[in-house]
């Protein structure tokens, strides 16, 4: 028999059961289909922009790709790639829309869809000997040229960031553009008249948001007489209020080139800056560096960085201005440098990395609320696609409604573009 004196004790004993019954179940992982190719040989194809960047037209019908005729080396100034669209509603019909000589195997031509006009897109090219961005309405053929190449565009397609791709070619050839389309300012360690440019894509108005010299005091020191500082890898927050970017310094630039033929050592700082030019802000302490990145919303970022300044790469998440509370995702499991991209609902991160000793790339999906992980597969990299400058990273990205993932791969023997359908539970 239960007495009145026993009732409080029974209530206490029952509390964990009640809390357990009220606890919300984790968001179910989506079902992700096996990959299927949307491009095919004889040409080689890859998505026309960098990882994480939208590839689908605003109506979801077309996917932007580049078509190339070679691999195994850097793209030179004379090498032309064809820009095309894959029509997902017409048996993946390939539609060529333009050509470009400003491209590479990592960032392609930095193609972006501009949703404020039907059929409008922007990509980089070299016109009249200059690196530029081309606003093309592929349906009408109308073009407008802006005098700087783009490095990032915000979600609404109104604002872009530009960097010096000729200077980037000196330090990271697989991300820069060949030729004399920009002044690399190779004799200037800390250029005061070049850096991050902010461009209004509707009006063409541009301004220098931040010079390399302006960031000098917060960047790693250059002690040699032959060093270079530069900016690279930019991404604009969805509301265009902030830019995340990487800033790097290279010691003994010429001796590195003489020793190995390329720059192999640099130091990195991860920055954010407001697009009104205020609050240049380091994201991490010294030594954490930074590699890959993605905005979740207007305040929160995922960045792969060297945890605690050590040798271990980690997937991190933090809010701008609250970097003291950096979250280390799945320690011991996600401790590698991957292309981290938030799902559109912000509850998952897709990440895929570099090939392992067996020649396979791994791809995972992490649930943020409890850091549970599922595998999205392993993808073989044939030896002929392991050349440094023409390697084929998966570079996955989500469709804006979360219903598909797109990526590049060589696991079937040639460089092609693949989709995976995503079904949410």
C-alpha cells in the first residue's frame, strides 16, 4: 500500500522517467541515394564553382559545369574551358553557353547564379587581356563586363568580393589564373592598394574593402626580404553583412620556388570583416590557421582549423564575436581537414576530405545536435588524378531546398559531375 509519506519519494523516483519521456528525439538522418552521373565522356566535366556554392539554377532545372579536354597539369593562359548547363528535365542534355580562360581545377570559373534576373549568371574570364567577371544572361545572350574577377557572391546575387588572382597564382597556382590579366604586385610584400574588393553587381560600383597592408598587424610576421602576403578563399554571409576570408604570409618566396618549383610553406589567419569596412576580426588564436569554411547563417560559421594550434585539423563551429566558445565537432573522429558544408536546415554538416593511403576519399554526414555521424561513401581516386594541380576533390554542395547533393568525382575513371537525391524523414 502506498502511504502519503511515500508519495514524494515516488515522485522523485519517477522524475527521470518523465524527463526521458519528454526528451525530444534527434532529428532523423535523411536517406541519401547512390550517386548518378549527369555528365559523361568523352569530355571531362566538373562543377563550375568552388565547394559549397550553389550549382542549380533558381528554378532547379539546370546545373552549371565546366567541360575540359585535358588533365594532369595546371591550366595555362591559353587553355580554354567551356561553360555549360546540364538540363535535368531533358535527359541531362548538355548546353554550352560560353567559354573562359580564367579557370582552374579547384574553383573552376567561380560561376554564380544571379537570381534577380531570369537566366542571369556571372563567371570569370579574360577579356582584352584583363581578368574580369562576365554577367551573362544565357537565355538572351546579353553580356555585361565588370573589371574585376569575383571570388564570392552573396545569396541574393547582389554583392561580390574580388581578390587578386594573379598574385594567388604565384603562391597557390591551383587556385589562381595564368597570364597577365592582373598585376600580381610581386615586388610588394604588403600592398596598400590591393586586397579585398567589394563589388555591387547591379551597379558595378566597387571599393577596396581591406588592403593587405591594413591587415599586416594581425597577420603572421614576415621576417625575410623576399616574402609575400596575400588574401584568398572568401565567402560572404547570406545577408552580405560580413566576409570570411583567409590571409596568408609566405617567407622566402623565391627560394621556395627555386627549391621545389612551387610555394610549399605558408602561415594562415582566418578573418571576418563587416562589409562596411568595420571590425576586422581574427577568428582563432595564433597557430590555429584555417582551411575550409561555410556560413550556417549570418553569424555562425563552420571552419576546419588546427585545434589549439597543434598539428591536428578539426571541424569547428563558432559564432562571430563569440570565438571563445569554439565548438570542436566529434573530437577524434572529425579531426581531419574536410570541405564542411551546412545542410540548408542547418542541422547537419556534409564533409569530405582528401584521399587516404589506399587512394579513397571518405564522405560523412554529421548531425550537429549530438555529433552522430553516418558515412556517405568512399570514392576511389585513380593515380592519374592525383597530380597536385589538377586533382579532383569531391567539393560537395547542397541544393537550396536540401533535396539533392552535387559533387565531382573520378571514381568511374573520368572526371564527371554526380548528383545524389536526399529524402528527409
